[in-house]
C-alpha cells in the first residue's frame, strides 16, 4: 500500500523510467529495421551518376557461361592442391551450378554418322529428376549467390525468403568486404551487410549470426572445404580472387 501511495505522490522511480526508455528505444529500433528491410533495393546494371538520398543500390556481378566455363578445371586443380585465380564470371557459374535445382549441363552433340551407315537409334529421354528443395535453416530459405569483384572488394548478394508465423517475404541480402585469417583457415570478413535497405552491420550482435546463417545455406562439397582449409593466402586483386596453395 505504501508503494502505491509513494508512486501516486512522487511518480515512477528512476529504474522504472530507465527501463521504459530502454524498451521504447528497442521498439523504435525494431520498427525502423523492419521498415528498412522491407524497403526495396534499386537493382542497377551500372553505377548511377546521381544517387537518391536514402536509396540503396545493388549492382550484381557478371554472369557469363562462356567466360565462366573454366571453373570445373580450376576447382579440380584447387582440390588437387594447386593455386588458382578466379574471375567473377567463374564464381557465378560455380554458384549457379552448385545451387539446388540448377539445370544439368547439356549433353554433347553426337558425332556425324559415316556415309552408308545406318543411323543410330535415338535413345529414350530420361525422366527429368525432381529439383531438390532450396537450402533452408528454419525461418530462412536461401537463393542463388551472386559474386562481384570490384576495387579489391568482394560483394556477395543473394535473395532469401524469410518465413515467420505465416509471414513470408523475399529480401535481398548483400555483403561487401574481404578475407582474413581466422584460426587455421580464411573467412569472409564483410565491412557492410544490408538486408533489404537495412544496414545490419551497424546493429551490434546481428551481423555475425546472420553471416553464419547465410553461410550454412550454401552447398559446398567436403573436398572443396578441405582444399580451402589448406590455402596459405586468399586475396582480391583488381577483379580477380587469388587462392594460393602450399
């Protein structure tokens, strides 16, 4: 009863005021982050000459199957213990091929028949295999990754679908940075991470868990992981990714 009287006479205590201020701040930050995450990102093919205040722009990396067709040989060389230099076209061809549901490589054309020879019977077309489901970690479903290398920085972009209690929304996640040594291996160290238009790298304690979630969504073979762990140097030079083996 005395506490109720004191509160009526003197108002809330200092602790109650501080707690209310903190909760109000957290609520405001949460609402602002949610708004920015849902705010569309402007996807462009070249850097804009004039930018709009508050707008976030995304310039995806180049995708070219012809220029990227050398990735299988370089992947085998890397697994065998060699050093390789990769372009963004090769990285993007690898990402498209490795993503669940990617189309298989087209069959090679048959050799021309000799004159007078009977034409070979046309083989029956196999039934198309069911595409595997996209990688998912509970509430987060990943899409195909896109790489862009510019001015010694690696940009990694992917569209993710966030599903929470019946709510589903596709968001573009873009991280830009370089590589650093962590323990015995190299890891991607982003300087910026955007979810939609929200700069989550500015929110304490959010960037690192989000990066682990996104990394878990990408399928990588055990052989490739082992080859990565053996690297002695990972560097970005110009528009290439250089992986040096012992």
